[in-house]
């Protein structure tokens, strides 16, 4: 099935929308961290597809939920789509986060719409972990109540101090580690690139394991055009190579991520 029928498309806070598609095949196949590539405009030559993380699925109802922020033309048009309209969907694309092992303590670190990408992971995790969320300010604090409802320990940081700790989300890591002595930590993250690189450096310095989703601008979404490349470590003279974030990612282990320059 190519098309997903829109069952809901609602603004829930500031520029953020929740859209629910009826698409039983994607609902059954999707894993945490994968994305759906949405053709927003019917005249396909006028607009490339836009990638969005799969926020949630309901296999019985055959639904796939995406949470998106209106930032430009494509997302603005998407926000104008009505219930009953259809979108051409390519999915479930990309790799996924690893499952949380029963002996691990998961710590999710997200920024902005990144909170959408890790929800299935938290929902399926055998262990209730910590969810650290960072945003510029209150208007970008989203989905934290859903992690609270899963009984995860939720901590928030905002740049302007309007909610939670004033500062960076990575400032919260030390406190979580201190509160959970002796645990085997595993980090999972999605958010702005600078946040992910800062997190990667912290985890590498402290020899901690983690997986991050590198949400690079995409074109084909299926590994054919190389528009989405990111640098990963490689055993060659320059010490890095380009990896296609759409097909080899978007999820990478922090040990793979090249932070040389
Ligand atoms: C794997 C993946 C998962 C994503 N998941 C989500 C999600 O769950 N929810 C969500 O709201 N967005 C998500 N995005 C980002 C989303 O794809 C872009 O916001 C969207 O394509 C912008 O389209 P537009 O036409 O509205 O904006 P454009 O007019 O194309 O761009 C407007 C602004 O958004 C910026 N932008 C465009 N693409 C990206 C991107 N990939 N990352 C960051 N900034 C971008 C541009 O630099 C520009 O400043 C994801 C991106 C990727 C690659
Ligand atoms: S977007 Fe074309 S190869 Fe990744």
C-alpha cells in the first residue's frame, strides 16, 4: 500500500502538530528510530518528500503517528491537510535503535522534535529509565507528559530557564548517573546536531555506550543519491568516510560518529 489516509492532523502546541495515518503495513513493520518519507504535494515535481520519525504505532488499529513542527513550506502544507486526505508514504525507512536489554538502564536525551523519535523505544523498554529533554524555552517543551505517563523519570532543561534546569540538556547527565549508582547505562538520543556531538564527546570521554539519530536533510531517503551523508570513523588514511544517514542510519553508535572536525 502506497498511500496513508489521514485520520487526525491537529496542532497540539505552538508550531507542533500530531498527524495520524491509517497504514497497517507501516504500523506493523516500524521500529523505534525509523522514519517515514512523506510526499506532501500531489504535484511530485514541485516538492521532494519530507522525512519524519515514526513517533508511535498501533498495530491493531493500523495507525502510524508522526509529530512535526512547522518550519517551512512542506510542513506548512502538511499542517493544512484534512482528515480523509491521503499522503504517499515511503516507510519504514532507515535502521533503528537497539532494543533496551533487561540489565541496562536507558537514558534518553532529546531536543525539540527529537522527543518524537524515541517514544516507541521508551514504550517497549523492559526498564523504566530517565528521559532528559532540552529545548530553547517552554513553547518547545513537547511530549514530556507522555514519557511521564510511561513512568520514566523526566528531567527538563531550557535555555531560557522557563521550564526545569536553565542550561543545556547535557548538564543533566551527571545528576542521573549520580542518582543511579551501579547501573549499566545505555544512552539513546535525537535532537539538534550540536547537542548530539556534545553528547557523543561526553559519552566517549566517560566510556559510556550510546546511540544517536543523525537527522540530516534528505532527498531520496533510500540510499540512492548521497544527499544525506554524515562522517563516520573509518579505517583509512583520513580516518573517516561518508555514510548515508537515510540507509546506514539515521541511528549510529557514538563510537561510529566522526568528531575529528
Ligand atoms: C530522519 C529524520 C527524521 C525527522 N523527524 C522529524 C520529526 O519527527 N518531526 C519534525 O518536525 N521534523 C523531523 N525531521 C525534520 C523534517 O524533515 C524537516 O523539518 C522538514 O523536512 C522541513 O521541511 P519544510 O519543507 O517544512 O522546510 P524547508 O523549507 O525544507 O526548511 C525550513 C527549515 O527547516 C530546516 N530543516 C530542513 N530539514 C531539516 C532537518 N532534516 N533537520 C533539521 N532542520 C531541517 C531547514 O534548514 C530550514 O531552516 C526529521 C528529519 C530527518 C532527516
Ligand atoms: S537521502 Fe538519498 S542517499 Fe540518503
